[in-house]
C-alpha cells in the first residue's frame, strides 16, 4: 500500500511541478516581452535621428537641433502629433523629396510649433511661427521646398532663425 501511495503522490507532484514550471516560464516570458515594448500608443512609429545645423546669414555660430526624421508617408502624417513637449534643441525634420509647395496642419498637435521651410539648396524660404495647437487651417510654404523643420513654438524667434539662413543635415 505504501508503494502505491508514494507512486500516486510522485506522479501528482511531478505533474504539478511541470505545470508550475510552464506557468512561471510563461509569466516570465510575458514580463520580458512587456519590458522590451515601449509603453506608447499601440501604433507608435519609430523615427531615425539626425543633427540639423542652421547657419545664420549674418554669421555667428550655427544653431544645432537633434531631430527625428520623417520620411515615410506614415511618419509624415504623424509628425509631432500627440506630443506634450518638444524640448529645446530638438524637433522633427520632414524630408519631402522633390520640391513642392508644402502644407501642414496642427491636427492632434498639443503644443505650438514653429515650421521652418527650406528649399532644395537648404536656404530657409519661410517660417511660420507659433502655429496654433489643434488648428486645421493649412500652413503652407510660400514657394517650393524640399524639407520642413518643426521645432518648439517661439524657438525660431528666440534663436534668431530667419528666412535666408541655411539649413544643413545628414541622413543616411
């Protein structure tokens, strides 16, 4: 009787520990997966980074911005929407491709932005300062441009960035 009792309990504990091991392992794997996934919106996009230098026409040291680069249609559509802050010295660079008359809006953009429109040669064509959050009014360049830099509202004025200055960047 004792042998049957111990076999039953051995089998029971064996199955119990196997089930426990798989359960703990599954929880462990799911915890690791949660740590590797940023806690952002489900459809968060990733952006590559670049450094933008703005050289003032009147001289002086360049103004530097560490930017996220928007190239794809999805990235351009998202832009800086849903952001609560754009720190000084940062922003987003939109690479448009062939020169076009660029037009932006502030849909779902929670903060004021400055839009810096640059021609193919890098010369700043126009600036729209302090674009109003959530505004659906089209904000357009005056002429054909190939890049647009979005920075925190008021930064262009604070840093003395003006049309005629030159914008340079390197993107791989």
